[in-house]
C-alpha cells in the first residue's frame, strides 16, 4: 500500500490579526513587516511573528501609492514572489512549508486594515506554501 504524504499534512489558513481565534487555527503567525501599534504583549493574538515573509517597505509603498502611482495587484504579486525568493524570506518560506508538510496547521495573520484577502500578501504567501507542499 502506498503511503499518502498528504494524509499527514497540516492546513494553512489566513486571517487578520484581530479576527477572533478559531479552534482549528493551529499556530497563529503574524506575517506583517511591522507589529500592530498599541497592542500590549499580553494582548497579542499570535503565537509567532515572522516579518521576513512580508513585503518590503518599498513594495508596500509602491502598492499603496505612497509618493508614486500605485502598482496594481498583478505587479504586486510578481514583485512579492520575487522578494520571497531572496534570503532571508526564502529560508522562512521553506521552513513554514516544512512545518505544514510535517502536519502542523498554521494561520497566517496580517494587518487589521487588510480586509480584501485577494489583495493581501497573506493569501499570496499561502499560495507559495501550498505550491511547496504540493497542496
């Protein structure tokens, strides 16, 4: 009988950091470049913070149009993927994928202002992790 590797893989969810935690969230990981302001450490809703898998400040500024014409989602997606191929992001993405492949469930958390998941890097990061785990 063939061993099904996926039978032991965890799941990857996404949410905003201030969304209520759910029973099946697993490890909640903040993937923002900056820690949310005004949140006391005892009020954190995440278990870990991995800022290296967030877009660079330059890419965030370009996407939000700060001081320039805003880039669209397709360009943001391409540039984000390029950033995730460089260190230290590449190592962090690989480590997250390995955790999921080993059976850990994770929830990628982003900013409370990031309401459109399709425009958010947390969804793009989830896609990268699924690609690496064969999901």
